[in-house]
C-alpha cells in the first residue's frame, strides 16, 4: 500500500490523526508524517511541541512520547529537536 493512500486512512482531511496504527510499519509512517511539522536543525520548547501536536491529536502527550520513543524527536532538558524522519532535498 502506498504511503499517501495509507495516511488517508489515519488522518482526517483537516490533518487530524484519527487513530494511531497498531502495526509498527504503519505507525512509523504516521509518525514520519507528523515529524514533518518540525524543521530539522531547530530546537523547540515542550510547549511549542505540544502546541503543534494539539492541532493533530487530542492526546498530544502520547503522540509526543511516540515521536521520542521512535526516534523522530529527541528531548534533552525539556528542549526538543527533530532527529529522524524523511527530509526533502
């Protein structure tokens, strides 16, 4: 299944995450899509990360945890930065 078509199943047309996939590969594709909201090379305060994630899913804390656990974001001293995911060149 192509990623774009798969993502349509998990996101509303407005970009809200409807549900987190249980299958690891699909979950990683969803998290990669979410990680695109963060610019590589920039750092973000936790409140900034939460503000972005609240626009995507009601349980922004769980979504933030998924991003960190899967290596898409790194956290140190409540500062976050994008450390994974695809990057357009």
